[in-house]
C-alpha cells in the first residue's frame, strides 16, 4: 500500500444557520483585492437552489470532473469530461465550457461620493451601483453571490436546481407547496480532492497536491491563464483573477495550519459545524475507486481510507515518510469518526469522480408535514411516533432521492442508512432527556438505526458538545522538513514529496 496523509474536513449541515460568517472571514483575508472581488472561496448556498456560480452542478453545461470511458461509460478507465489532450490543444485559446461573469455576477460598489457630496437640492441623492471591473454604472443588478439566499423553497430558484431532475413531478410540486416550503444551507469550499479534475486539466502543470498534507494549490509562477482548471473542477472552486492573469483557489489557510491554527472559515463558524482532521488513504487504489459504478462510489471511497490503528497501515505510513505525530493526529481525527466509524458523513456529488475530501453530514429531514386538528401528521398520513418516523423517510418533505442525488450518487440505500442512524440518535436522546419516548422504543430505535447507546452518546458528544481540540485535530505539518525532504541534494530543486513518487516538475 502507498499510504498518504490528507487533511480532510466534515461539515455538519444540521447545525448550519446560514449566517455567512465563514464567507466573510475568508473574503476579508484572501479575496479582498482587485481582480478577486467576485471570488468566494467559501460560500454558503441555499438548497434547493441554483448555487454559485449559477447551475454549477450541471456538468452537461460545464463539463467538469471525470467520466468512465467506453461504450455507455461502462469501462472503469477514466477520462476528463472536459476534453482529452487533443481537445485541450484545440480549445486552448477558446474554452466553450468556461463560466462567464454572468454565471457568477458582476461585482459592484456604490457611488458614495455622489451620495455624500451632492449639493443641496430638491431631490434625494442616490448612490448608484458601479462595476468594479469596468468602472461603469450598472443600470440593474441582476445577480449576487447569495442571490437566492433563503429562497431555496421558492419556485423561482429552486425549480432550476439540477438535482430536481431525479424527482417525480409530484415530488417537485410537493417541495414548492406554500405551507411545506423547506430548504437547508450548503457551505462549500475547495474539496482538495484525491483525483482532482483541476490538476489534470491544467496544461501548464501549475496545480499540484502537496505530498505531506494533500492540500491542492496553484503555483502563481507557473500559471499561464489557460483557465482549463476552472472548467475541469466540477465544483467551480477555481477562479480567474482578471487583474493578475492568474487562477486562484482556496488554499485551506495552509499558513494557519502550519502554525497550528484552524482555517479562518473553520475558526469563525458560528454554528460550529466544521471539523478538521487527518485521514490516511491508499494512493495506489485511487483510479480503481474512482472508476466504479455510481452506486458503488461512496463505498469505494470509504475503502480507500485506512484504519490509522492498524499496525500494517502504520508501518506502510512510516515507510512513506509520514511522521508518528501525523499518524497520532489521524487516530484522533473527528473526520475519521464521522466518515468511517459512524458512516454519517458523505462526499458531495461523488459521481464527479474527483474523490472529494470534504464530507457532509446531511441535515435532518423535516418529516412532519402539516397540522391537522391540533396534531402534526406525517407525509404518509400517520401521526407522529416511532414507526412513522422511520417509515416516512420515503415521503419526507425533502425527498430521500433528492439527498441521495447530492451525497451518494443516487444510492438511496446509503442515504437511508445515514438517516436511520441520525433519527435513532435523536430518539434515543429524546427518551433520555425529554422522556416522552419509552425505554423500549428508544432501544428499538437504536436497533433500527444499527447503532448502540455508546455510539449514540459519542455522536452526540462530538456533534453538540465538542471542545475546540475535539473539532480541530490539526497535525504538525513540519513544512520545513517537507521542503528539505523534497530537495535534490545536487540540484536543490524539488524532488518527490511524502508519498509523491515523482515531483510536480517531472510529471508533465
């Protein structure tokens, strides 16, 4: 096994309140400059909704990520959905799948000078919007970074959500009923994927994955502004700086990580939804895991992640240059608990086959439908109780099929298993704290959720009452040692990093 270490993340969506504090923290530190006004390395979307940039999930439009080759995509061999080498050469001066500024929004400020210094008159002075790109007045503002914020349940924006294509007409109509409007928040940053489409799409080889921690970065020296990385990333988390002529993206605040601090968006999160830790994975099986069928993708990605307590894994990790401190961080990682031990956190759109290393605990579905004669009734007509709480999964206001389309490549069995465990933990704690559910029902809920009282307590502890050190297990990256280890003693140029068998310079 070729064991590598990856700094990974979990976002617990049931705790996100949509305050955008994470977005503002990132904007103030990294993208508050000329050419980066429209960049939101961290953004929070309302789902169902079209997202940012508009319809980023529609890969028929943007051609991001990977696809299986062969007739009808049945081969396990992967190819970029964007293009092959011949297509890259043909489109190098014009990329037809590149998002335009209208897919994002034209950043603007206001003419405050006119507002503050207007001469006395009969009319109220105004501050007209002015483009930060052209400097000209914008007549009508038609979009913004959070244009459909809190309107995910409306027929205006939610109706265009690409994930709704999996639903029946009745399910789509049900989601938009006035009294049943429902939405949740989806914070997004770069996923720092194992099989990153942006890395493969870059003709200049400017994008690379750090060997010691898996963070994906863009060399500002090597970038030649071909912008293929923007199309190659299916999550649209690479941006082009129109002022510098270079592409930029989330760097996971690696300067903060190298000094033992959490990334800015993690540190500032009001809902404390974010967790950071290390995962160990087998790099030799990346292509195999990304090449399976859609229904098998989640399990295949789980199989890549190795047990940090396994003596063989520990030995192989040490052989790859991974330090004992990094291994210890992997053993204490909250990400490993959510993803592997409890199997509650899932990747976003695994069908893009980039093997994203940002995982999401899906939000609890609002199973209650409407009030009838003073009592809530569920979507299937039953009154609230233990059995309907589980049976209503198939008819929840946010359909299970919708959630599966986002987090399990359409595999509803995996999605149902996650929700059964989440519901079981909720009912167990309700029986313990509120005491409106009997002990027998609580035990039955744990059985249906395939969990135990000890596991339920551990999930609640890490979800509701974690300390800073439990949420963020930041490994000692020892960057100075990593640089020293990758220098050729004769040329003093970068050689292979921890786990990289060939240096970025020599891979292209």
